[in-house]
């Protein structure tokens, strides 16, 4: 690497922090080219999310479908580790941002990753089936190769997930309107059909499966499926943190005082006298 | 504490995790009493945020004002520590949730707290002035007692913050429609007027000051002002994380390789031989 | 701010990241002036902590006392929120660093802050009593002005904290050897005496109170008392995270499946038809 | 799942939080069976780490080698993202624990993971070569199958890493004393030899490679190699956070004010009037 001039170094420092998202000068802010004062009051929050992530504004139909997918993902109760962690954190003295951070951090592969993994499944079936392929057959073949737990399908808690049907209805309506193609709605249904094969009980689609349909229909990469889920779940995390704060409590662990944890380790023993090399 | 029966201990464990936000049973989810399938497609994301935090649905005007306040707060560029931290994190191998967590964590008192502190200022002026009090005089008196840096006012980067005027226009329109009372719009203006006193240059309201007006008009507690800011800024954090991920980069520090950090510590010295008691 | 030349800007960037701690050049690393190859094998971990924080090496007696204070703080079981959070996090798919981060984050004012607050109490008594002042009387006066909960004293879980006596013995031994002055050991004992006044049951010193004695004797600022506690507790956080990982478990919440959380919110209700302005 | 009695549910809750690490009763704490009052003053911090992670105390030689591996990993300057993030965080108002958390979080696969990946490499070579196998040949074969970047080897910053030689000397001394077998020292050297093949410039072992040798010799699993690195690096994270706090600074981004970030996105454009379905 040949020696750089000072001017080149200054440019290197600027370029080290390079973005296409936002342009800021004293008195001026533009996001993806749009002056902020034009966005305010004319663009909704879901449209803003789309603009920030994709670089262009969505159509009204696209924004509505995105928003519909974000609404039901906001919460699933204090038994969810993310929610429990947020609640415990605030009783340790953390401000809201800190409690939210400890919680958002755990929306990882297993708790929050199912949507992303389900999108990857759908995209794989889409690629393999090609334009005119048999989706049910392709789905069956892909599932054969994969692990037993199919992301997006199953009833870990809900025999029938109450969020699926209304969301699928919105997808079908969007297909009818031409907002989305319907390709991934078909793939999602194909997976559900393929999963019926040879089973007495069906394995229905769950919330991760239907939001994956929506995010794929809207053209998001799988990882952004998780990112958008994080934005949604942050709402529940905030709400529960706030509620716990007003309930009070200090240094809240997982169990009340009456219930001790179980110790199964070594019985009491004395420290050894001498420890050799 | 008298000994509890097993049944009482089980109840204590359940009550240890007590919430009014969400009710979940197999096949059923209700948020603040509303079945989730009724919320889907009928309630927007801003309305959902309000419902989760406040327990009731907002009016359309309230939801629009909340959404308008959330839109411009989503980003302020890669020089903001929260954004820079998210970008660096993803180059260390973190998934999106992890990068977002490290970033959200720093939206604390100084970087993200101004809105909350400004709300506290407005509420203090509101209480002190009372129903018919002189807002400018009260603002002046309160400001006298406080530190030099007034949260919500000033031009750390922007001489005139381009986000203030369009947001104030929306507030004034909401006042005209009866959506909000206008009390805190008046207080915000009173602070700006009080800050002109004895100065050659005015100290204009900035984004924190106007969003504080909005959140106070909408009846939120100051801490939730910060919480809602976190929800907004999470969008920019996600967008920048995603952009950095696609740009590539490994173990990205704050400066490019060409620019070393400055060391001003001890000159090189040998380790001392013996260190006494 | 007058315009800077490129060379000045490059220097500004370097100085923006200015430290006295470590000097790094290709092939060379020096910490506080000591070449790293001389430190390796000649300096222990506690000595390294002291060197990094204080800029100089400790005496052997100082290092031993610091190490002794760090050893018992490593863990207090899975009911501690920091430990529970780490265990839950790893079941969500996080790697060790992520689980540790979510946990370390909550070692805040209430859960981990007692040591720091106790140090502030001791320093206040030290300043107020002055060189020849009556420590018990000063302690009594300071305690009168403060909140009811005295950090470092009390028996939230342990009637007598088993960690206090052996640590106090080490402090007394260090005083006898001249390693430390004994000033804060005397202050700690004075607080305990002052707390007896007018009470049937004494309020004994706990682990936070004795580690605060040690850190004050060693001359650390109160905030570093918390920082060093974080280094200690990180060991327990890591151990529990690792144990949970090998135990298995997916998306572990605070309660087992058999015990539901309690919902006390709104009964089920239909979504309102129209919502006015 | 058949219905459980209340007593069974209480037991299930206790067992939900099951550990072999620490046993706590009022007035009693035992870690891995050893009463805490016996550990205090008799066991050092490295020995405590070993005890917490492994369940038994190490020999003196094992503890010394572990401690020697932890000492040089504490810091690598403010250009390391973990360090930079900690420094920025504290300028946003975070307490030490929060700044440390945001930083520890990023010690992930790419920044902190090399030691773990190198251990996996060594273990793979160990298994494949078997008891009497040719280590250089096996190393060569394994390296052929892997990606170009070999974890633990290379000179990203240091042509010769000054930490390797003194650490290798300690390993060789421990082998001579019978503290460790020398198997992984041999494997590490075999990799270095294999990497010479067909190259004009050797690719020397770096700090990750030698600490991996040490952790493998001491019998740790690869993931704990990362965990222990996190404990070490936490020291540097704390020290830099503390230094930055005393330096001052508010909302510190990666670059000083004089150097703007680079924007390469859309030119300014007006918001579109109507957006179709």
C-alpha cells in the first residue's frame, strides 16, 4: 500500500463511513433523496421502514401488507425469553433502552429466526421448482432433505395459530389486486400440503410461516425478515418493560422467593490441602 | 413469611409474571382484550404501539400525530454513535438482532435522552404555570433554575432543524381539529420565546423539542418519549446494519487503516524486578 | 471554527481516538509502557487488571487483596437476573459472547450497584470525619441523611453473609502488613456499629460492604468498584451460560410449561367499529 | 402430558433452574461443593475460573498456564471495534456495565472467534492424525480442505506477533514439567510448518493460534476458548471505557467534526404525488 497524502487520508476516513441512506448538511436532511420535510406527514411509518431498507417508496398495497405482517408479531407474552429478559432488566435499574437492548439481543436463530429460515425454505422451493414446476412435489423433495423441525409450520403452543387465517386472507386480497404475485402464497400452501403426506394430523402453518409468505411476496431477503420481526417485537418489549417498571420490583429473578432453584452438584467438601504440579 | 402450600407456591409463580397486556391460550391471543384476528388488517402499526403502551386504541388523529413524530426520528447518519456501533457490530459477525442490540443500548441519557428531558421540562412548566399562568414568564423562571444546556433547543448540527416546522404545522392542525389541546405547543413556543431574552441569536427548537411537544400533547410520560424514540431509531439502526453487511468489511474499527490512533501514555520501560509488599 | 488543513484533519482523526493505555506498532505491543513479552508469564491477571485501570503495577499485597475481593463475587446462582438472563439467552441461539452481553448489561444500579454506592458512602464518611474525626458519630450522621436501605449492609438473603468474615480477616492482615492503611476497614466497622443503635437486631455488613472496604482501601473510585464487580460476575455468567448450553433447551422462558403466567387485563372485547377524530 | 399435582409443578419450577455450579442457603454458599469461606484467600482468580467452568480445581501449573494465556488478550487498542464501541457508549451516558455489554456483544465469530476456530482446527488435526500419525502431513491435508484464511495464523497487523514466542516458551516449560502433554504444541507447530509449503513468506502463528494451543493443551472445548477470551478482553473494555469517561466527550461518533461521512446515494428528488396500488 503506497503512502497516501493527507488529503487522500481524509477522503479515506470519509469513505470509511459511506452510505446511500441519508444525506445530512446543516439545515438539510434527505433520506434516499427525499427531503425530510416532505416526508413528514406524507409518509407513514411502514412506508418509512420500506424506504430506509429498500431505497424506494412502496406502493400503498405493499405498505399495507407490510404493516399487517408487523402488527401481530409485537408480543407473545412474558414467557417469551425476550419479554421476560426485558422485564427482569428494568428491575435491575436499567433505563428503557438498556432493558430493550438486552431483550432484542436474544431474538436470534432459535427465538426469532424461524421466520428467516422459513423464507429461505420458500426461496429454495421457488428456485428448485422454477417457472412451471410442481410446487407440492418440489416442496416434498426439499423437506425430505431437511431437518425434522420445519420452520414456519407446527404448533409449539397453538394447535391452530389464530394469526394465520386473517393474514392469509390479506395476502389473497393483495394477490387479487395485483399488489403481489401470489407465488409464495402458493409455495406456503404447497408446503402445508406436502406436510400432510403420510400423517394422521396435519402440521399447520404458524405465524412465522405466514409472515414469511408475506415478506417473500414483498421481495425481502430472509435476513430482513428477521430484522423486521425485531422492529415489531421491540414494541412488545417496550410495553412489557414499561409495565414492569410501574409494577415495581427489585432485582427480579425468574422465580418468586418461595421457590428455590435445584442444585444437583457436588456435595459439600473441604478444600484440598496441596495441589501438585 | 408463613409457609405456603404447594398450590399457593404455584400461584405465586404465576403471579410473579403478571401482565395486563396480552392473554394467550392455545388457539387464542388477545391484546388488551382485543382478539388478534380482529386487530390484523384493521389496526395500523402506530395504533398497535399506542394500544400496547396505553391499553386503549387511539383516535385516528392521535395515531396520525404519533406516526408523524416517529417518522423523522428514524436516522441521523453514520456519525451517530448508535448507527456507527451497529455498522461496526455486523462486521464482527453479529446477526442483525445482535448489531441492533449493541446499538439500541446506547440510546441513553445523552444520545436519545434529550426528548425525555425536554418532556420533563414542559411538564414542569405546565405544573408551575397552572391553568391560567403566564407561560413565557414561567418558562423563564424554570430555565433560570436549570443547567445551561436546554434539552430540545439548540443547534448542535442544524442552525434551523428542518424537521421542526413541518411537525409544528401538524401539531397546529391537530389542535385546530380538537385532537389535542395545544397546551404543550404553547409551552414549547413559550420556551423558545424565553430563550430569546437577552440574546443576539435565538436558540431555536430542535427535533427533540418538537417531538416532546407531540408526546406531551398525546399524554405520554417522559420515559415513554425515549422508548418511542428507540422504536423509531431502530429502523435506521436496522437499515444501516443491513447496508454495512452488504458492503462487506471485516472487524471494522472507527478509522481506516491509513490513520492510526494517538498514544500519549508512558514511554517504553522495562518491567521492575522486585515489587515489595 | 477556522478551516483545517488536510494534515490537521488527519491529526484530528487520530487524536479523536487517544489513549494512554496501549501502544501498538507492527511487531510491538506495550501496555502502560511495558512491552507485552515482558508482561507474559511475569504478571498475573489481577496485576494486569490493576495495571490497565491504574497505569502502574500493584505491589504483591495489593494484587492479592484485589484478587481476594474478586473471587467470591463470581456467582450467586440462577435466581440472580444476570445469571438467569444468560441462561435464557443461550437457549435462543446466542453464542457465548451474546449471552454474556445481555447479562452483563443488567449489572446496573440495583443489581450490582450496591458496591459502588457503598464506596460512595464510605468516602463521604471519610471526608466528613476528616483526619481525627469520630467515625461512629460521623457514620451515624451521614446515615441519618440517607435513604433507609444502606448499601453494603443488610441480609436480603443471608442472615450472616459467609463471605464477610474471611474477607475482613484478609483486610486486617493487609493492614498489619502495611499494605493498606485500615482507614476504610475502620469506617466499615463504624457503619456497622452506628447501625446497631436503637435496634434489637444488628444489620450486618454483606459482600457489597466488605468489597467496598477493600476497593476503598486500595484507592479505587466507586464506579470502578462496579466495573471490577462486572469482571468477577462475568465468570459466573460464562459458567452458567456454558452449563445451560450443554443441558440443552430451546427458547427457555422463566417458568416451565406447566405453570402459566397470570393475566389480569381487559376481558375479551370486540374491536370498536368507528374511531372518531 | 398428564396433569401434574401442585407439588409436582413446584418441583418442575425448581428443576427448570437446575445447576451443579453453586449451592446457596441462608448463611451458606458453596461453589462446586467448596464452602466459599474456604475459597476466599486460598484460591486465585484463574483457579476460580477453572473451578467454575470445569467443576474441579486445577493444578498450580494448569492455573499458571491459563493465567498466562489470559494476560495478553486483554487489549488491542481503540481501533478494535469492541474497544471503540465501549468508548463511544460511555459518551452516550451509559454506565460502565452498559458500555461493557455493548462491547462484549461484538466479540463474535469474526472479532474474537479466531481462537475458537483455531481450536477446532487443532482438534480436527488431532482426531485425524490419531495416536501415531504424521502431524505435518495431516495438517497439510486438513488445511487443503479448508478456506483460505487459517484462523490463528497470519499477520493482519503484526509481521511477527510479539505475544507468541513468550507464550510458546511457557507452553514448552509446562510440557517439560508434565503439566500438559505437548500434543497441541506439536500440532500448532505442524500447522506452521505445513503453511510454509510452497510459499516464499511463512505465515506465522499469531495470538489466537498460541492461545488455542494453550486452551487445547488444558482440555477446554473450543467455545470456551472464546468465552475465556471474552473474560480477558473485558478488562481492556473496562479500562478504555473508564479512560474515555474521564476524558469526557458527548455523543462521540467515529470521526471528529472536521471529517464528514460520505454520501453516495440518490440525488435530491421530490416526493412523488400519487403512488398506485
